[in-house]
C-alpha cells in the first residue's frame, strides 16, 4: 500500500513539496533581516526534479510554492513568533513565486541531463538566478523593498552557482552509481549466461555423441536379431528383439531430450552477443576458475598473455574447452601454485596454452590422457573421477578442425596443454 502511494505521481509531487518545504527551513541569511533566505529548499527541489523525471516540473513547482507558503505562514502564526496572518502571507508570497518560476525553468533544464554535468549545472544556475529575480520583483511589488546593491547581487549569483553545481554534482554521482549498479548486474547476468551456455554446449555435445552411438547400436542389434532368426535360433532372436526394442526406446527418449536441449541452446545463443573477443574469453575463464580454486581452498595465481585477440562467433565451444583445461589445471595443484593461460597465433593456427605447476603426468599416461575414463584424480576413499574432461576437450578441438597435445612445461614441473585450431575456422562469419 505504501509502495503504491509512493509510485503515484500526485503522491510523489506532494512528497517533493513537503520535502522542499522542510529543507527550506535549513537556511543562511546573507543580508540583514529575515526577509530573503538562501536555503536548502531550492537545492532539494532541483535534486528531486532531476531524479523524478516523470513529474511535471511546472505543476510540481506550483504545488511546491503553495506548500512552502502555507508551511512558512503556519510556522510564523503558530510557532514561535505568532506573526499576524496577513503580514506572514505577504512576507512569504515571493517564495511561492520563486518555486513556480524555478519549476518552469527546470522544465527546460531537465532536458539537458544527458549533457556534460558542467553544462547542466550552468543551466540550473541560470534558472535559479532568474527565479531569484522573480522573487525579488515580487517582494518589491508586495512589500516595497528596495533593490539590492551590486555587491549583494554578485554574492547572490555566487550562492546560486554554488548550490546548483553542488546539487547537480550529487545528482551526477547518483546517476553514475545507478549506472555502475546496472552494469554490474548486467555483467553478472552475462557471466551466468556464459557459464550456462558453455556447460549446456558440453552436455549437448556429448548427448549427441551418445544418440549417435545408440543409433548404431540399435542398427547392429537389429541386424544381429535378423541373423539369429534366419539361422533358426528363435529363442535367442526373440530375446535380442526385446533388447533391441528397449534400446530403441532409449534412443527415442535421448532424441527428445537432445531436441529440447538443442532448442534451449539456440535460444540461449540468440540472447547473447553474436561474438566475443579472445581476451574476454580468457578473462572470464580465469575469473570463473578463480572462484573454483577458492571453493577448493587453494591459493592459485592466474596469469594470462593474449598475443592474438580477435572476435569469434565460436566462443561457447571455446569457453567449454578453456574451462575444462583451466579447471583441470586447478585440480592438479595441491595447495598453492600458478596457472598460466596463453593465446597466440602461429602459422595460421590460434593456440590456446594452459600450463600449471602441479604434480604433472607420467610419461606413460600421456599416451592415454585423452581417452574416455582416464583420470589421475581420486578422492579420500579411493573413488576415481569420471575422467571425461580431457576427452571432451579433444572432441571439441576435433569438431573445430584443431588438435590438442600435452607436454612438460619448458621450465619446472607441471603439465602444459596446447590446443591448436585454424584461425580461419574461428574467424568464420566475420
């Protein structure tokens, strides 16, 4: 209920008017007496109208002028001075005129909020100065006051410039904070989509392989069934036919799941930019795996060198590839170490090198490291990991027309994986 009240335009205008009236009581009096005030009310009014862009400036100015007039008259009449009602009204009618004129001026100033803050502040100061003149003219007509001397006008102009630039500075700071918050939220969503997209790509990639395998298995099983039936082994052929039918059902279910995931992957791809620079891919991969290292309680320094940087539409499979390699490097380090990611271009090939100073690989393991099921990772109970990560990377590299090799780093211990992919393959679509 309260939220709906605040969102209502008339309610917002009333809050602006009341807030301005209260802020106007925090004031300084640069001249003798209490007839002319330089208060925070104008600064508050300016800030409100810059922030609340849906409010009509002139209408808000009229409501604010009336509210300020009634507020000051009420203070004079009831507390503490108990001035005569008519005299108090005449004393403060000029303040009402000030906010009406200031509202009209801000109707033009607010259209300039996209320009440089200095220009915005200057325009607001000019509107404030004109409003002050309207207030003084009203005082001359109503109270018969004399005009100000030149030094008083100069001081008044200085105060107008000072408070408007101060207010527009606050407004610019608020706008920048909002923009940074929006950018941070957008970046968080992009990171989530990239993580989701690269993970989904891997699942679709392997499910498609599984569907192809089941397809071949179904065909082979049915062929064997016909051979057994033709050979007179009816009992075995019947059992094999039943198995073939079950395999076929698994294939249909897998195809339905693959179709849904493929459609979801295509929608996710459309929601993102069509390409991404290699440097941004490297940043994202190291950033996400930095969080992974922290989750594992490891102190790992990440270094990157990007010697070749261009935009590629194939950033999702490349991210899946890099994330697997960098994650494996993180897992290979026991407690503390360094992971290095280098991207360069050599003889028409773009190379992605991931190097760690972990425990390394035995010479015999290098021949089978990319085979499905291979792993050197065991938990405290001796259970092995799934071992699909590096075979996944190899398959992705193959699908992009590239290759992957494993070797010792030039210096020190650890492991170095190098993925080489034709640059023309990654740049296609440019």
